[in-house]
């Protein structure tokens, strides 16, 4: 399997998957080009220029655009050292802690993990660089590097293009600035959407929140409860029953009557239901505030939505 048939729809992370990547590089034709998610090199891990080449590539991968990175391997990128198309000389392994310390002297922030893979009797280093994310800052070179006529100052920004890592130009810097700001913009948009949803919810339930059980006195002088509607619109199909299955006592002009459910067709705006009610299992001549929590009221609002009120709890039924 060569790179042309390598599965780029998901990230490779296990030892077997990374070995398959190494094998795909080795099996590829000599003319195969590196990509914006994959670089391979034969380097000396004990040499300063070798370590800098790795650090430079990690920085380049970390400074990619999120949308571009996500086109391959779920945004993950790979720096492979010790194998090339048709060649696998391997490398001399360096302790992970030592390798990490030396590379980190050049960079700070990108998330990367080194892995040693045994391949055809040689050791190959595969560095897995995690995907860039919106909100990531611009990752810059932390230490100056100079060798011969090649020199990069501290603060240099590298960017991974189609097949190589180069110093970022104005366009790439603008992209990275937008990437850094993207999470803040997304958070602002989310807060705005939440505020709009909250406002819509408040408006949707505004009338329903103005309907509930209120203290009242019957025309017989008895205390009890009525359905109060302090909204600007009438509510319809008003039904009152108890929450514990007890009957409801309704005080008519002719006297009290016990029913399973009391119904009134309409409760006008800024008004109360016509009749006073009370749970039939209530004791004493006078109401107790706890009785209101045992009365369940259902009603239709002005928009045809059906609501249920039990004490302070309001629930939309449909």
C-alpha cells in the first residue's frame, strides 16, 4: 500500500496504524511529493539542524488553517524521520525526555507526541501533531536558529503549505489572526443565540406565567381558590383537579359539590374563574396555603398552546 491508497479519512494513532503509514511512505514512488499533513526526512536526532527541522515542521503543521487541516486525517499531521519513498535507513533513537526537551526549546504550545516504530529492522520516529483549533494562538519560534547562511530569529512564524513548511507571509498571518479570534466570535454568537432563545421562551410562556391558583372567597362566605388570569388575554378550556386523585369541592350558589374535575370555558383577561374550589380532602373551615400545591390547572393560552400549572411549576403540554 502506497500513500495514494492510504486511508486519510481518519487519524492514525496506534502503533500498527503508524507502522502502516511508515510502510505507505516506503512503498511510494520516488517522485511522491510531501503534503500539507505529512513530511518525511532522514535526519540526525543528535544534530542541532535535525532537531530544528523537526521543530520547524511541528510549528508549520500547528499553524495551518483549521478547515484545510480537517481535509485529511481528521486534522492530524505527521513528521516521519528515518524513512523515505523506497528507502528506510532508520534513525538512532534518542530518549523521549531528552528529545522532547530539545525540541521544546524551539517551540511552546503545539500539541505533539513522538513515537518510535520498528520497521524492517530499523527504528523510525513518527511525530503526531494534533489538529489546529479555532482559538489557537499563533505559534512562533521560541529560540533563534543559525547555521551557515540560514538564520531564523526568535518569533519567526512558520506555516505549512501544500508540500513544505515556509515562513508565513501576510496572508497566512491574517488567517492565523482570524483563527485566534474565531472562538471568541463563536462564543459571542452562541451567547447571542442563547439570549434570543431565552427571550423567545419568555415571550412564549409570558401569558401562561400569568395564570395560576389564587386565594378567593365563595359567595357563601367560604374561603378557597380560583384560577387567576392577570394576562392581557383570556385563557380557555380551564380545568382544575387535584394532584392526589381526591375530588374537587366546587362552591355553587346552591352549595358545595364534589366533582372529579372542575371546568370553565373561559377566564377573561385580568380576572378570575367564576367559582371557588378547594381540594375535597382539605380539613378545617379556612384554606391552608399547601392546598394550592395540590391543585392542578390546565388551560389553553391565546395562541392555542396547552399548559399545566401545579403550584409554582409550569409545564407546556402541547
